């Protein structure tokens, strides 16, 4: 609008600047139709302004005076609906101004000094809205202060011109074949702020436009956009072919006028032609509300007017629904049952729903329904959504434990321990008992061996296993003692079941070893005493006297050797090299007696004397063996009598 006003100002300033003289010429002038007829009740009409020009004309201005009840229609931007003809809007621009005397000044100019085509015909088509209360009759339309310009800025004044709008009192046709309709029912939830209401056209013949008065119930209004225009969209056509005009009526209705400057018709024969955005007050309660259309008039391309009966529709505002959803829950088998809770969506919940679930702490693993029902809920539009309570397996730990044994000891009895049983349960609830395994056996060497546990199965438990260990220690050691003749010979500490290697047989000069008592092949689990003994040996001792065996016998090793005494020769050394004790071997002891005997015998033969035995008995003659001779000289001698 501002742009057009600036252009108009430039044109006016240009006109005044180029010339101050007017060339009067009736051959160049603006004209109005002598008469325009319109049916009574018509909402609009088209007013052409024609240009008759003998010379080329580039622009003009005029003041348009309309009778009461008639106004220039405006578009959605608030601009007057005035179309330029015999040129293009790119070559000519239009500016308007409301004058103090009620006129509307129209300035049509060209920034490029473009001229209008031809020498006659309409240069402007103006859409005029006809007031509802305009009665049938004739109404004057005037153009004043008309000035035209040519490319040389010559100004051509034109006399004031007038025309007549005749509002005819034609009859309105009543037909059920052409009518407006409303939806029987539009249902929305409480709290909605806006919704669309269609106005439908049912037409068995072409319709170019209509008017109607929209009556809305309290709490409802037609929404407005950011430009403060009512939010009404046209369908079954385009806004380029049909335009909307609205007026707030004294009785509270909103008059809607839908018209076409080009006499365009709506497409099709049924369906919505308008979509009205309805705004709902936030405090509007739930209920049924009646909406109506009255004063309905429709027109066809021949300007025939059709009236349609008043129509009504229904706005149904429902209580906003509320959805109550039981929350899905999870619990571990054996735990306390969790509190049942719920979520709501939608309207404010009035009351408390009832939730139930047939579950206890001893209920087995599984999925159980949580049922939600009315309880004390007062809301009418309620949807109940059940949930589930899932009982999961409880964690249970089976531990193998730790054990210790000595090598070669029997394997221990493995005793499992359990942590996590619920409801005073024991391993008896297992469908399959756990088994224990260990790589070690009785003979396994010292070290640590894993004790594994596995295989348990229980419906209500998820089982974890904790392995243990078996520690095998060195076996016990025992003492192996060798005793010889009651005295410790040697002593050893030997581990249980280690091999025993017997000691070599001991030796001792002059003795014979008896051998060891029974010796086990491996060390038993006790001390072992092995015994042995020496037996003194006896060896042969021979006495050889003068080359002949005198006597033989045996004598223990180490025994004192006492040579035999020969009667009568006790005082003589007969035996030679006699050991003090018996050695560890047979021995022969040699002796000499002949020389002594011979000496004794010789003495006896020379010096007579008496003969006695060794006991001192006097003998008549010597006997074999040793005899005692008392010599005559009083001495005694021994004599061996062989």
C-alpha cells in the first residue's frame, strides 16, 4: 500500500512539474457504464472504468464517489481489489488514497512512460461490495477531478462522469439443489484450542459465489492470524479466482462473502468450499454446542440468486480422555512384591484406580498380569491398559570350597556351599544337582588343583559357580631306624610311600651278621625299626707239638688263648707265638717239648731219685706223661714219659 502511495505521489508531482496548462479535449476522457444492474441481495458487483483516448495516454487520476452501502472490496492484505486492464501491472502501477470527503482517489501511472493499448475500453475493474441492507433502487456513482497525461506530460482534463447502479428487486430462487451445509457433528476433546470447521456447498449447477451469516455459540470464535484477519481458507477454487470478504454483524454473526471478479465457478458439485478455523476458549466446558448459518444467498454465472435454508451443525466437546496404564514391573524371585503403580496420560485423573496382581514372594519365575480397573476413578472417558510383573531368577552362588590334603591321603569329601536361597529353600529344589570335579587324585604331587562345580539346574535361580582349590601338601615323614644288637646303627627320615633302599649288610671282624629283619619296599605311615645282630664267630685252634697234632679245638673270636699245659712241663715254654686272643681265623700254634724231655730224661738216668706223679704220690716207676723226679741231690725234675 505504501509503495503504491509513493508511486502516486511521484506521478502527481510529475504532472504538476511538467505543465501548468490543460489542453481540453473531449476525445480523451474516462467513462463509467451508464447503468450496472445487480440483483437485490447480491454481495458484490464489478465496476469498470473505461478510457476513450484519441492520443496515447500513459496515466491518469480520478476521485471515485460511491453511494452509501457500497464499498471497494479489499484482498487479504487490505489492498483494494482493483485490476488494471489494457496493460500489465509490471508496466503500470496503481495507488489509492481515501480522501477527506469520502472519495477514493485512484492514480494509475507508469514509471517507464508506458501507454495503454488501444483507444477505448476498460482500464480498471473495481470489485464493489454491496451492503446487506441496500434496497432495490438506483444509485449514482461519480468520477471527479479526472486528469489524464500523455508521454509528453500533457495533461488532459476530463469532465466529471457519472453512472448508475441499479439494484433490481428480482426474486430469489429457493432450491434444494443449491445449498450450503455444515457438518452434522464435529467432536473435539476438552482443552483443544483450535479446530477446522468446513462449510460445504452442494450444487447441481455452477455457482460463482455466496454469502452467509455464521452464528457461533458462546466460547467459540473465528480465529485470526497475525494480521488480524479471519482465518478462512477457500477450497474447490483458488484465491486468485475467488476472494473472501467478512463483516462483523450487529447481532454477533460474522458475514462471509465469497465472490469472483471473473465470474469463476467452484469445481465439482459437492464438498467443502470454506475451511474456517474455530478458536475455543480455554474455559469451555464439555457439552454440545449448536453452530448455524443464516441469510444464505448463492449466485450462478447468470446472476441468479438462490436462497438456502438456515443450517445448523453441532460442536461436541468431549471430556478429555484419560489413559491409565499399569507400569510394567520386575522383581527377583523371593523378594518382596513391589508396589503396583500406574501412569496417566490425557485429562486430570479424578480418583484412584484399582491395581491387582496375583503374585507373592514365593511365586515362581514368570510373567504375571497387572490388572488396572476403575477403583474410585470418576472420569468418564477412561482407557485402562494392563501391565505385567516379570519375576526373574534370583542369583544363587554355588561354591566348591577350598580343601587341603597330604599326598597319598584319601581325597577329601567335597562339600558345596550355597548363597542366595530364597524362601528357606535348600538344594532340594534343584531339578539337577551340582557336580564337583577335581583333576587331582590320592597320588597327585604336592601343589594346587582346581575344584570345579557345575551342572546344577533350578527354575527360580540363575546359578553362578565359584571354583575352589585342593592344596596337596607333602606327605608325612616317618623314621626308619636300623638297630644292630639293640643299638641304633643308622636312622633316616623318609616321606610316606617313598621307596626304601635297604642298607648294605654291615660287617664286623670276628662276627657273622644275622641279616636285617623285614624291610618294607615303601615307607609306611609309621616309624619303622629294622633290626639285625652279630654272632661271635668261633674259629679252630690247633696245637702242633714237635710236628704232631697235640690237640685241636674251637675258640670264640677275641677269647683269650690259653695253651694247654703239659704235665710236668708247666714251667717250660713249649708253645711258640701264641696270640693273646683268638683272631678272626683258624690258627695253628706250634710247640717244642723234645729237647726239654730229653734233658729231663737224661738227668733222671744219671742221678737216681724217686718218681712221683703230679699229685705227689710216689710211683714205683714213671708213667706216661709228666712225672716228678726227686733227685738224689735233693732237687726235683720233671720228666716226660712218652
